[in-house]
C-alpha cells in the first residue's frame, strides 16, 4: 500500500514516500527539497553530497533544490532565490492508487517580502510509482500586481562516472555557455562532461536520456522551456566547501528551467511546471 509519513533526514524534518510497488523517496521540509529517489527494485538515482550542510539558511548540495524566483545570480536576490533555504509546510499526503505523493507548501512571509515585495503561494508536489518520479512546482500570485520570475528544478542525477556518461537529445539546440558567456549551438546529439559544464539550453526538447553502461534515465519536462546542464569539473569542485573534491565525477545536473524568458504572472493566476524521470 502506498504511504507517506513524517520522518527525519540528517536530523531535519522530512517526508518519506513509498509506493505500493516499493519505490521510495524522501523530501525535506527544509527547502521543499527532494533528497532521495529509489525506483521500485532499483538503486538511488539522486546525488547528495556527504559534506552538505543542513539547517536554516543553508542550501543542501544535491537532490533537487527548488530555484525561485531568481535563477543563479541573474538579479538582485540571493543566489538561486528565496525558497531553497527556508522551511516549508507539509500540505497533503494523499496517495492515488499505487502512487505515493506529498505536497509541500510555502507562503510568502515578512522575510521574503523584505527581499522581494510580492505575495505568493508555492507548492512542490512529489509523486512516485514504479520507475517514475514526477516533481511539479506551482506558484500562485497572491498579491494585487503582476510579478516576473525565473524558476528551475536543480536536479542532481547520480552517475557512476560522469566522464563515461552521455546526455542525449539536445542536437541542434542553442545554449548559453556560462563558462564563456557565449551563445553556441550544439551540433552532436550527445553531451559529455570533459571538464566544467555550465550550459543553459533554450527551447530544449523533451525527453532527454542520460545513459551509462547498464543504466539510463529518461528526463522529460512540461511547462518549463529551458534545460540547464551543469557539472563543476575538478577545478571548481575543489573550491566548493560542501562537495568532496572528487565527487564531481558522481553527478550531473540536468535541470528543467524557465530562465531565458521569465514568467509574468498576473494577480490570482497560477503557473506550474513538471519534471519527470523514468529509470531504465
């Protein structure tokens, strides 16, 4: 029987999901942050740094951070916005058939309004069954004026050796290379990591496939227009205090995003986007 129960993870409040066929996931209330996904009969699919910090004001390195209303440092807000370092509330754990599901909610408060003067309600919905994980982010404008935002689900996918992994499906797509500041067009179908990779693909297709020897993950999106592909490589990884120096080889971020063309949300309106993973 599918279930969702409150638990703790690294000493922090969390929700543990288990579908009726044995798939499992764990979501922190801190940041609305998914930190584990194990498909039915499978192995962990997400990377979380063993040296990551947990607690108020801290950003967990790994899993699926929720990026809103600003991506990276593209604006005046703290890097990656307001939600990944704050406490969320568990809103619902109603399961549907074999699916196990949890809905977490964050409502704008005085602390967020001091940085970004808008009222909003945000929800993250995590649903698992079999080999599939769905993560939906939805935001409602609860104020009386339009606001603009960018958004991403900063998904860290586990790899056995990122140097031997291949991300397929981005042939012909234009991307902003954030290591150089230049726009490029991808000619081949396969993206591989040979050093630092920091690319923002515009109008990216869906689905993509992350493939390794004996393993693959399908990565689909709806509502999101862009895809971010990121790995710090050895030099930048050595500068990150919450990532072991060699662990850049153990992950690749493939993120559903809406960055190039920000969303304008009128009062009372909702925007939603979903990222879906299927392990194979």
